[in-house]
C-alpha cells in the first residue's frame, strides 16, 4: 500500500451531508484496482477518533451503497480491507474519477461516517483497435499531404495508462501525424508524402501500433490496407457536420434516431455513397445501428439514461472511389422515470426494549432513486396507527423513532412497511418491510388466580400432606414471568407458621409439615408471596386460610356421675316413686365438634332390668314403673354414651342408685314421720319408753349437733380468712341440706344434694358446690388444672345449661340444640374445653 494513496483529499464533488442526530464527516481514501481480496485500504481508527475497543463495542459496521460489497471493516483493527477484486473499468467504465461510496455506522450514539474510496487505475488493459484491418481506398492522383484520419485505439485504462502514442511501420508513401486533444486523447492521421501510383502498387500494407503510457507499456496493432484507385474528383459532402438529436431513454429498438445525408458530385460508382460508423466505441455499436445506404441511425440496444446521458457518434460517408467525409451526431438521452426509489436500511435496533421512551431511534435508512430531477425526488411514509413515526433528515435520510410508549404484553412485534415514492410521472414506489421485535421488561407483577384461598385440612393428617395449590400468573416473558413462591413469616398459636406448612417454591403446592389437632387449632392463615424472576423482581401476596376439619378422635367424656375409679356416687330414689320419676341425669361432653360431638345415651346393664330407662338424647335416668318390695335397695346401672362420628366413639358410666324408704315427703317432715308412725301403732308403755329414749337421744344429738356446728363454723371462718374467697356461710347456710357426698364423690367434686319436700317428681333440685376444691384432674383430662369460681345451672327438666361462669370457661360453653327427635328434652353437650381445662360447678 503506497502511502500516497492514503492521503485524504476533499474532492470538489464530495457530498457534505449532515443529520441532526448524526455526527458526520466524510473520509477519502484511494486504492488501486485489481487488489487482492484482503488488501488494506485504510485504517479508520484515527479518522473516527475511536480506539479498537470502542469500535467493536459500538458495533461499527460498513455499509456500501449498491448491491455489491467491495470493502469490509475489521472491527478488531479498524482496517478497511478489500473484500472482492475491483475492476475499475467494469465498475466505472469511462467515468473518472471512479469513486465507491460507503458508510461506517457506529451505535450509541448513532453516527454515520461517509467513506469515499477512489479506485485508481492500473495499466491492466492494452490499447485496442475496433478491427484487425482497416481498408483505405485512395485514388492515385490524390494530392500530397492529404490526410486520412485513422481510427483511434481505445484503452480501458485511464490517464497515463491510456493510449499515448501511435507508430506506423516503415513505408515509402505515408507518414503518421499524431495529434493531442484537449481531453488528453490522441489521434493519428496518415499523411500522403509520396504520390501513389496504381501501376506501381495496387495495394499497400501498413502496421499501425498504439502504445499506452503505463509501466510496462502495452501496445495494440492493426493492419492498414491501402487500395490504390483510379481517379475520383469529388469528395462526398455532408449537409451538416454536426447533428444534435434528443432521444428518450428506453426507446424501442429500431426507433429512428437521426438521418444523415451526404452528396457527391461525381458520376457513377464514384458518387455511390455508403455510410459507416467511424471510430465508435463498443457501447455505441451495441446501442445503435446505421443503415449504410440511407444514413438512418436507429436504436439497436438499450438506451439507459442512468448509464449514458449522451453519445457522440462519428459517421463516415464514403463514395465509390474511396473518398470519405465525416460528420458527428450528438445524441442527448432524456430521463424517464424508470427507476423506483430504493430504501437502504443502514441501522436497525431490534429487539427494542418495551420501556424505550418516545423518540428512541429504531432504524436509520436512506431512500435513493437513480432517476434525476422530479423522477429522482422521493418521499417516504409508514402506515398510520403505529407507535412509530418517521423523521426526515437531509440527503434523503430518514429515522424511524418511537412515538409513544410500547407494551410487549400487547404487541411483541411490529412489521413496519416503509413506502418510498418518487415525484415522477407516473409515480413509482417501492416498499420495504422491517420487523421490530419488542423485548420484555419486568413490568408486570405476578397475579394470583384468586384474591384469597381457602383450603381444608383434616386433623391428624400425616406430615407432608399436600393441602392445596396456589398459583400466580405473570404476563411478562421468560425469566420475568418465572414465578416462585414463599411463605411470609407469621404465627399460628404462638408458633411460626413455617412449622405448620411449607410451600414448593416452583409449583405453589402447600404441604402440612406437622399433624394438626382440631381441638387445638381450628384454622390459621398463611400469607404466600409470589416473586417473579425479573430484575428488579416484582411480587404480590395472597392470604390462604387453612381450615382444619374435625375428625371423631375424642371419645365422650362423662362429667356426671364422676367416673374416677373410686366408689360410684349413689343417687337416692324413694320407694314410693312413681313411674317416670327422674332419678338423675348423666352429663357427658365430647371434645370434637359437629356430628362428632352429638351424644346419645343408652342403658347397657342394670341390676333390675326394666326398672330404669335412660333418655337417648338427654341422658335422663328415670324409673319406668313403680318400685315394689322385691327390688333390691342397691341398684347398679351401666350407661353407654356414644357420639355420632364415623366411626363412633363411646364410653360408659356406672351409676349407683339406692332405693330408700320414706323419702317421698319434704325433708322437714322426715324427722317427725318416724315419730308419728311409732305413736300410731304401739301401746302407750312402749311409747313412753321410746319417747324417753328418743328425748335422751335427741338431747345428745342436739348437743353433739350444736358442738359440731360450732366447730364447723369456726373452721370455716378460718378457711375463709385464709383463702380470701367469698362464700355464702354462717347461719344462711341451709341446715336442711344433707351433705350428699357420703364418700361417693371425689375430693374434686363436692356437691350438696338438696332435697326439697313436695312433689316427688321434682326432688332433684340442685347440685351445688360447697366451695371450689383444689384437686387432681378427671381421669381422661390432660390439660392444666384451673379453678373457676362460677356456676352452671341445670334446671330440673335439664332443658338448658345456663352459663353463668365468670371465668374463661364461659367463652365456649354453650347450649346446643338437641339431636333429631329431641322434644324439649335436649341433650346437654358442653364444649370440648369444658372437661379438659375447667372445673365445672352446678348449682
Ligand atoms: C410479521 O411478519 C412475519 C413474517 O412475515 C410474520 O411471521 C409475523 O406474524 C408478522 N407479525 C405481525 C405482528 O404481523
């Protein structure tokens, strides 16, 4: 590469163009033609003022105009190199200088630099004559110094490399006169120096050589044959030496272009004129034909304004005697609108991020039209209703920019049709489709399919059980739509929620980690978070309510009569009781809920079958017939209690009943009744003794009672003082109540049975605690002990349980409706917490 070729010049025809957004500069380089592929043209780093790193980072690339890419840019070195062999003659023909235009595009910011590479000629073509042999017919009396124009040789090379000189072989008659012209071309003429004599030589043979100025020199030769003719006095004469005609491009073959005419004053064959092209280049021979008899010039090939705007055609008229005259036709080609505009895309940003702000450059292109004038004036449009618009810049550059915000979720791709139209008549247009992909930005949060979820979990589940599935969708794409799930921290009855459930971060499956007890946790809430994979990630949350479903996993628990393994309680029944007498009521609870806690009672075993019955719904133990003398005093009943679960759970209660005499009247009468009975039947003496005995016994009894009461009151005062509890004490305490424990109730439950006089069917009045007792818990209970100083009241028919508890037991204790078939006598089902945590008291 010669350094001289690298010099930068500004040529007069250089186009200076500038875009508003494009920093532009033109660079000029030159390279000889016929260089091997890979040869260096220039290094653009210095001109672009960038270094190699920046060059590749900004995705520099070279775009050539036209279809063929002669050069390429090596982004790693900044070298512009020859990609394909360049033949200057094929590329530019006679055009000089021969320049190839390219652009170097740089991104961020977008820059376009114009590169102009001049292709320099090398002497790769020899001079050439259009024919191997030229015939001259010259009359013998032709005067000396007559000149005969010789056809110039052509040389496809330019300048020094074109034809520089002509030589002629040695001969006796002619010399060669070489003339230089203003345009640098040379022509040669034969000059007659010695008279021709047909008798001496009918025919002469000369060799004409054309020599170019290249190194090394190249030559081309042609043979010149000279026929010596007899006399011919007159030379043909053209009517005009120059004809100027206009010709539309694309004129059809055989269309007449011009007609030349020459005359000759001779007679006979010396006046016969034939026309021929004189020294015309190849392209004229291809485009035009000449009728040698009429002198009509017609179209023979393609007339293309874009290739050749005018032609100079030399025509020779020769008479039969060999004398010639010359004229020239100048054909000016008129432009037609025969070229559609062309859209040349120089840069395209695709995919385009969806968050690109308005006015972001998407593409840069240039519209060219090979026609001239209006035919080459172009305009450019794109379809309406697109979020893009065109910005026109100088030199038919257009920029496609965004006009409004984009949303990949609505349109992920745009096919934009660019229509370029020229102003010719008729108008020609061309379209070019560019496809712009919109790339995703993480602008959508995951969205759960439901606003809240409810899932059911059976209690006593196995750990690891799948509870349910939450799912969130994300409208974004790929990674931005990849949702992962997690649990937010929370508490379930004072324990972290993560100890209850876990979530599969990919599928959203919720699993139970531990076995859940309905009796402890009835439901709980879990907050699930869905996060997408974008950067930064977006998230959303949803509340999942896990409802624990009850299973029948608790057997009924008997509250009364107490079943603690010690001697069973005794219920008293007067022997005079009629059928239907309410003996007692079995009270049981079930810690389960719903059907699982609906209890039913049945009599399993009885000392005297048929004497007692148990209400299936309410657990009331009644007599079924009057008691007769044969019934034993001590009756024992086994009562089964069963819940309504599947499978059902059951338990049984043992009940002791004592049949007692004289128990039908009010208590106050009880003491007197024996007296009346005694007085009524025995004789007076006996009665007297008895009365005395009775009086003595009564006195002793009275004294001991008084002593006992005094001690008791004293003890109770001490107890009240020490326990600071407030109980009804002292004289108000009903004396007519007999302590019914009789050893049958445990230390935990201490009841007073108050038997009131009156109706037999209403003796069972109250169960009332004397005072709360610190005690061991009931047999089945596992919970902590509690003291409740409150009372539950059971009315005589057991219709309802009035909760008067002042303590914590009140919250869950509630009267429940009776089971199916219940007729006012409803089963009492206390709450599950009742048996476990609370001491119950009945009044
Ligand atoms: C854009 O053109 C391509 C190729 O012709 C086609 O596959 C695609 O569906 C088009 N897209 C739109 C949005 O029209």
